[in-house]
C-alpha cells in the first residue's frame, strides 16, 4: 500500500527532474593486484555514469569504448600502485575515474558512480 501511494504521488507530482534513462552502466573493470603472500589477486570495480544532459548522454553512449578503455587504464594503474594486501582508497579511485570521464568526454556534466570495489 505504501509503494502504491508513493508511485501515485510521484506520478501526480508532475515532471521529474532526472530522466529515467540518465544512468549508463558499464561492464565490470578488473585489474591484477598482489596479495600479501606474493600471489596475484583480482580487483573488480563496478562502474557507471549518470548523465542528465541529453546531448552529453548521446556523446557518452557513442564514446562508450573510449570510456571503457580509460576506466581500464585508471583501474590497472591504481591497482599496480597498491601495496600487497592494502585496501584500496575508494575515494581516490573515484576521483581518478571522475577525471577520466571528464577528460574522455571533453567536458564535465557526467557523474561517475562506483557500484562496488572488490579485492580477492
């Protein structure tokens, strides 16, 4: 009942400020890391961007291969700099990925989002 009231009030509230399709999800990015015992491990990062501007969203959709390449470079470089067994600094990684997004698209306006960061 609560969910139906919430959906009714949101539909009566008029136009939404955020388009329903503003989120673009990318495949998981992986990189190798060193474990404390000297063996190799894997770091995975779930990535996506939120682009509210339609023109920029179209550009981001068209530049998906370039964005994926930029994200792969950033994550691999970041993973190479991690000391063995150290946890990743997610805020620093996010900042670097946000910069890569703006650099690749040639402008700001796209917000980089991290779903999760896992090190195994």
